[in-house]
């Protein structure tokens, strides 16, 4: 059952308040106040009050003065004046200045009040939506500023390293020194390539486009294993994969690949350099329309204070020499939300991390 519209009526004459409430209490949630202090208390207590009626002739201040006073503190409620002919000039001036939305002449009729409430409610909804959009736009501009700074910073870093190496190579004759610098340049180029891929994933996640197809996890994981086996062998990491899929599963293949690749990339990247038992394990199980994806490693782990922050945009952990871009897990969380999935993280510094994703089939 929809909640009834909240209306506040301010008038120093008790009979007027009683009459107003008697007429409209069955249709609306009506609050009445005899003083401006009482009215303000209601506005503080019930921030979802949409419409305020106020009599122009009040003993402590006029209705126009009251509305002018509260418009900055309570900008959303629609302000409506109840007035006699003697005050009409002041009320019209208040309308022109934007202090009030409409006025109702005394003695008011029930149909006039209902009509102005209907108009005020429409105005409130439109104004609330505009206010929300303004807040969203302001937030988007702030995010865009942060995004632009991050992108420029992450591109200029590797580029500066490459340019510096090129200038230095021009002065060298020793082929071994040149080879070392070329290896540094290669790392910078790979870093730029990783960044471009991550940015592409970020862009796709923001567009929100999903293509639902039949998912074959054995085939999907086979491609991932071929890629990471090379890295695992080169770095003495035991990489194992288990897939148990006995039923069809429908979802967005690009999103699933991105999430698995992201977790595997982190698992390999954040290994303990001095460890002799490095391990990464991927398990996928599909049962009763739900897929569970677990990526487990025994790497450097995540500090407990950072676990709640790792999915934030631009977050980078401080407990590792490896540098990411702050988009990977943010992209993963965004993709997971669009697939109505969930993620759990279990991690201990120096012992490793386990990510567990649960994703329902999309029918």
C-alpha cells in the first residue's frame, strides 16, 4: 500500500487547523502547527513532508516571511499560501520571487485545495528528480576529474620510463647495458598494454551491455590455462584447475572471462617472491543454476583493513611492490552486480587470498 502524502498546515487559529485536518485526514497524512517553531520541528522530524500550507496572517511573522526563512533549510517541500484579499499584493510578490508556489484564497473550498495539492505534488516530483540528477551530475564530474587524473598518471609513468631509456641508449655502446634498458622498456610497454586492456574492460562495464549465451566453462578455462601455464612455469608456480559443469549455464561470456582473468592475474601477480611453494588454484562448479568460481593463492595476502576497500575505484594496496591501476577489482564488482552475483574474500597477510564468486544463471 503506497504511503500517504505528507502535508503540513501552519495557522495560529486552532479552528482552521481542525477544519483542514477534518477535511483531508483520510486522503493525506496531515500535520498541523500553530507556531513556526512547531512547524520547523515537524519539518526536521519528517523530511519527506512534500507540501506546506501557511496562513499569511501570523502573529510572530507573516507567512511570506516564514517561507522565505525556511526555503534554504527545507528547499524541497512545496510552499502554498492561504490568504485573504487584503494580503494579495504581498503574496503575488512572493510568487514572483519564488518564495511560494501557489496561493489559495480564504475561505478555501475543498476542491481548490485538492487541485493545488495535485499540482504541488507533480511539481515536487519534478523538482526532486531534478535535484537528484544535479547531485548525480556533480558526483559524475568529480569522478571524471579523478578518472582523467588517474588515466594521465598511469599512461605518463610508463611513457616517461621509455623515453628516458631511449635517451640513455643513445649514449651507450655496451650491448649488455642496452639489453637491460630494452628489457625495462619492454616491461613499460607491457604495463601500457595491460592498462589499455583494463581501460577497455572498464568502458565495457560502464556501458552495461550484456550478451547472454550458453557458457561452456571447460572451454573458457582451457584458454585461460594456456595463457597462465607459461607464466606459472617461468615463475615456479603450481597452477591447477578444476571444472565441474554437468548442466547448461546462461550468462554473459565477456563478463565471466574478465572476472576470472582478473582474479587469476592478481593471484599470479601478488605471490611471495621468496616462497618455494607458490600456488594458484581455480575451481568452478555449476549446480542447480548457480556457478561458484573460487580462485585461491598462497601469496602476500591482503590486510584486513583493506579488504573492504579493494573493490573501490583507484584503490591500490600498499603492501606490495607490484603496481596496478585501481580498475581491476572495481570492474569485477561492477560486472558481478550486473550478473546479480556475489563475492566473498578470505585473506591473511603472508598466507594468501581466496576469492569466491557466486553467479546465477540468466534465463
